[in-house]
């Protein structure tokens, strides 16, 4: 796992090594173990290394072929590299035992056709000096990021936008169309970014750049058709085999490998398979707990750690921790993201880094196997789509007075009010409303300038599919790709920790996507496979996301939200309408409305804008956010 960056001046201007070094330095957190720079006339690569496989200097990057014709800089891991090496290069001489060298040889021999052979997570840049051709590619789900920008004839790329800014070629300027996207979804959807003239390469895509052309191709996409004609028992057996293989692949490392263990079904399942791979090894597990009981899963995590024999560590996340975490993350997280679980994920990543260099997690299972309540909501709302929007709106207003606001984790009133709020809209906007913070109309009122047009998911080419499969693909294309995986990459890499996601193994995901819906709904096949392996209460547990009790914290006097969303700061940024923000805060503080998601979304954008666009170094006074 690493950070990569580079420059190609297609006009012929030489690349300066010190510029490449500056770009690499901006990515130090992604790879504190070493730095490498390579340049050849007008092309140059930079690399920061987090040593995972082949810890020797022989595995350092950028990696250049023996004839100096080809160069590669690569972020990620190729889990099947040893099999690929044996299959295609059994007689070749290698200078390292790294997956990077195998990837380089594959690209030299097969070009773009090498990409589907890879099983892993990756973003890479590969240059042919003779043909002057640059190839980029990202893994199927986009677990590893790749950002790029054009400045006239100069192409810049990096694992994070901050490295592009470090080059001196481009300055951070806000994209005028991104704000509405962020306000609705809590993120800016790939390939767009929050920055003007900076794009991100989506998962499953490759990009080829020559002196005179640029082309982007799709080499992988999630498909739910054709459906597999397989019995449930046979499907469960294959699911078991593929998930076991996925975990075993992700245990390949020359450093300690551990697990984020929440005590939920998904992470407990991964931990169980890890124990099968290493029955006697010391496996470390880490979790986060909260002093708010309804958010706290620590007892389940403790029970699972004892059952599986892991050495367990727990971190208690408090209001004070939230303040400290925000201060640490502001200089690192250069994209606006309003997923509050980013903060405890970073906190537990710092804890984990004391005991491991690679961590496995359970992300991806919910999107593939219908683990979110939004799957049921999507099917119910679409089945009742004949009801006029006005009826849903009237019901929403009614329940506001019938059910008082509760800030317990996913309380009944929160779920009911959220459902009625989203059910007023057609597909897929209803799903976006449930997962996001603001509707487009609400965002337009809050913004001081026109919000422009919003980027939305499309359901048109999914309309012939079962509603469950529609919801699965929409979750994968939206929430998973733009939120969950971005959060997981940034939070872990900020702590110099590599994170791996077995449920998103390509072979496993392709199999699961094509299973009959009745095998997947409510994680039926997963629960079936884990019967007798995990405690019954873990298997039957309802989904609990990785949230933090910000709703309760925002109600307290002098809250962190009040200290960030002040009239002075809002006016200085000139993004939001302060009077409406104050109304949201007052309604929340009085318990009239649950505005936690809206407040957090506004707060995180304000902080991002101040730091990355205005250049304001935010150094809060002692007690900032403690209340």
C-alpha cells in the first residue's frame, strides 16, 4: 500500500525531480517507509512506500524494467501475484519477490489485457518510453484512488489531490457544480471532485494517454445478470469456498495482519475465516466503543474476540476525541466527506497501527447481500409508488408531532421519519434522500449562490431488474464507491495502515451479484453459512452501522457545531445562508427536529472549505467542541 504521483509534460518540458519529491512528500502518511522518484525527460513518477510484501529495497518503486523502457508506480496489492508469476513467468529471472515486479511484467507482455487477470486492489500508472503511452487503471470497486488534472499539455496524477497542489502546477479551487452534489449525497460523486479541473478515475476503468489522444475504457462492471441456476445448498457451499479464498488471499503479507472487529455479523465472519487460515497465530483485533449505550457494540466485540481467541483492543470515542480527531484529519482529508464514521474509523486505525500494518474489514457485505434497511425501504416505496407524493408529505408532517425526537442509534422515529421523507420521491432519488442529508430544494435554500445542477444516479438501465438488484447496484455505484471506500481508504491511510475488504473480492462479488434475490435478501446465505460457527446472537443481530452520537452532542450548549457554524465564519466563506443554518441548529437543540445529518454535513463542508480553499489553518482554542 502506497501513495503515487506523477507528471507528463506532453509538450516536451523536462520534469524536475524536486517537484516529484514535493508531490511524494504530500503523501507521506500513505507510505512512511520510503520514497522513490523516477524521471525520463518529460515524464516522471513519484512513490511513497508502505512496505507490506518484500520489505527489502528490491521492492521499492517506481519500478523500471531492466531495459529502462517501461516504468510503473503502483498503489495497492495484487493478491494472486504468486500464481500469476508461476503461470506466465515460471522461467523468468526476478530481482524481487514483490507483486509490483509481477505487475510490471504482466503489463509489458499483455498491456491492458493484463488488468482483468489481477485479483486485488490497485491504482497504477504504467509508461512506455518508446511508444510514449501512459496507462492508468483502478481496481473493480475503486478501493484505491487516482486523481488527475490537465494544465494545458501537462497531465498530473496522484493518490490524493493534495499531491497535485504540491506540484505547483495547480491550486485548490472549488468546483462551482460540486456543492449541490455534496449537499445531497454527503460526498461529491466520482468522476467529479470538489475541485475545479480535478477528476477521479472510477473503479473498473482504465485510461490510456498518448501524445495526441486520451481514452477511458470500462474493463469491469458489476452485473446481476444472467442469474445463476444453482440450488441454495450448492450456492452456500460455493459462497463458503469463495469467501474463504478471499480471506486467505488477503492474509498474504510480510507484516502482521489484524481485523476491525465490531461484533457484527460481517466483521465476525471475516475474523472466523482468518482464524481458519491461521489456527494458532496471534491475531489482533480492534474496536471502538461509545459512552452512549445505543451506539456501543463493545460487548459483542469482546465476546467474539474471546470466542475466536484474538488479542483484542478497544478505543473509547468521546466528544473530546471528536474534536481532537477533526484537528488531526483536516490537513489530511482533502475531500469533503460527511460520513461521521470517518472519525472513529481513523481513531481505531491509529489504535490498530500499534499492533498491525494490515487490517481486514467487513465492508461490502451490506451492498451485496441487502444488509441496509434502505433495501427494504426501496422495495416498499417502489411497490407503493402509485401513492401521490402529497400523501407521503402529509404523513411526514403528522409523525413529526406524534413521535418525539430520539437520539438513540437508529431509533424508530428516526427510521419512520426518514422513510416518509424519501418515499415522496421516485427512484432513485428516494434512495439518495434516505442515504444523504438534503434534498436538492433544501440545498438550494441553504446556499448563498445557485447550486447548479445535481449529479444523480440513474435507474433507467436497471428498470428491468428486480427491485432488490436495483437497490444493490445503486448502493454499489453510489454509496459504496463514493462514501464507504473513500472513508475506509482515507481513514486507514491517514494512520499508515493498509485496509483490505474480503467481501469485495472480484470472484466472490461476481458470484454473489448473480445469485437469485431470495438467496441474498437480509444476508440469508451468509447467515446460513455461519450457523454453528458464530454465536447465535451474532448471526441474528440486526445491522448496526458505525455511527457516532453526534445528535446528542449537537444538542449540548457550546457544541462543536455551534463553534464552527458561527455567523462570522459562515459569512467569511460565503457558501451558506447563516440564518437558515441557525434555524436548523435551534430546532435541533430544542429537540423539535433531528437535524444531526444536516448539521454534520454543513459543518464538515465548512471546515474543508476553510482549510483547503480559503487556506485557513484551523487551530481551535482549548475546549473547542467540548461544550
